[in-house]
């Protein structure tokens, strides 16, 4: 049915049948939504209007889908992972058209190649801890997700260590129990060695470990620590006698976790070497 409308200056809209010339309905379009049409303006049911209603709804839905930016419905979620493992972030968006994605680190650092709804970070390191977000765009515009925080739990890390008050990571002295290097070492002195190993990583050790002490690349001792060493704590070996040495230059080396029992954040800083000079006693004339 062909329908015509007439709009009046007071906001009244009339719907007329072109074929019969009859007025089908009239509606008052008031600026104030609390004002309703007067009872004197009856709105009679009209088959033609019922036909038009689905068409209008479909058109409205089509316009909405084509004109609206993506809407985030899920993710990304914050998480904590252990150093060296995988962290994965993902989002779900509502959009009737194709969506493009771009992930960001700490809001401003654009991640190259991170253009999917999911982001996977492999072999995660402490430097990657921070906030992650993603921008989603379609033909109608874009939206930015909330931040998801990544917390990276560091691995243990065992290193030769210089405790407060010690003169070095390896102390060589002529008296047992001293934590200060003796200034003069001679062939007549019995020498004593002190050394320490610290866990300067992010988590405690989960297994025991051995620490080797070498003199001129000959293994002297390999004490085993079987407890759990917490981050920031250290173990010490004090007053170990290496006896009397010949005149000349000697090397003393400490190697923490010598059997690689502990998975560490850095496997290249387990050793420390100290060079000492032993003098012959002055000749007596």
C-alpha cells in the first residue's frame, strides 16, 4: 500500500492512504517525551504500518552494524608468569565487519607483528613486565582495550658474592676467620680462604647445589648446600686452609652451582677468579 505523510508545524504527523484517500493515523512528535498524543487523536491499527515496521528495523540494524566501532566483550586479563615461560593475552570484540588489531606495550610502544586478537610472548624476561593493551579498528572507527598487567617472576641466580665488610668475593688471609685479605703472603704462611655465594635472582632455589673451590685449577673442595636459598640470601665458607704455597702467582677460583642443578636466570655469572702472589721470605745475611 502506498502511504503518504503530512507534517504540521505543531509536530503533528499524519499518515494517509494514497489509494483510498483515508487518513490512517496521526502522531504528535513532541520535543518533550513526557507529552503524549491527546486522546482526541486516535491511532488506528493499520496493516500498512505493520508491513513497514520490519523494514525500518532491518534498516536501523544495518546502519548500526555499519556505523559502529568494535566493542570489547572480553579480555585482556592480567597474569603472572615465571621467567622463560610463555605469556598469552587475548580479547573478544563485537563487530559485524572485519576488525584489525594492534597490540601495545606500556601504552605507547607498538609491538611489531602483533596484529591478531591474541598475543603470545615466548621466553618471557623481566624486562617485558608491564602493561599490555590492544587497539581494534573497523570501517567505522576504533576502540582501545583496558590494560592487562604482566608480572614476570624471576628465576634464581647464584653468584660469587662479597658480603658487607669483606674485602673481596674471595678472601685470602694468614689467619683463620679473617674477612680481609692479608697484604703480605709468604711461603712460610699457612693461608686460609673465605668465600660466599648469593642468590640475587627473583625466586628461591628449589634444589640443592654444589660450589667448587679451585687452586691453580685443581679442585680442592665442593661443598654442597642442600637447603632452599631465598632471594637476597647468601651462604659462606670460612677459614678453609689451603696450606703453604710456593713462591709465585696462584689463582683461586670459585664456581657456584658447578653441576648446573639450578635453572638460573643467568648461567654465565657463576664464577669468580682471584689472583694472589706468594713471596719467598727475605734472605738472611
